[in-house]
C-alpha cells in the first residue's frame, strides 16, 4: 500500500451572512504572486452584483481594519483571530463588514 500524504484541508470556512439572493458560484485556492502566500477565494453573486471573499493566514502587518470605497466598489480587509479576511465588491461598507464578521469554521 502506498502511503498518501494528506493534502491540507482547504475551504474549511463558510460565509454565514450574504445579501438576499447571493450564492457561491466559484471557489479557488490561489498563490499570491507578490508574497507566495496561499489564499482561499470564494465568489458570490446574485446575477447583478459580485462579491469576492479572500481568506488567508493573518499577517502581523495589518493592525487595524482597512476600508476603501471607490465609486460603487468597497474593499474591506480585517483580521479575525488567525485569519485575514478581505471582501471586495459593489456592496456598501456595512454589508462588507456583516459578510466578513459572519465567516466561521464550516459546520459550526
């Protein structure tokens, strides 16, 4: 028998709050070109508006929440425990916060 090295379990998190009508349409694991760090990515959509959610191990460099608004796009990045969560989409900042703070371990 060949011993298989178990792959790290990925996407062991879920978004518990989404605006009405939004559903997950894509999930990927990406490696950031600049840092080489692996991030987990999920894309949600209601057919009109897309929201991207990125989860990665927390970095020491992010001391506080970052919220940027450009036209109708919101960029929110915050640290929640051991993970850094980034939300990008055409949603109000308050909605981005609600999505980010609803992320938890899958199955909890």
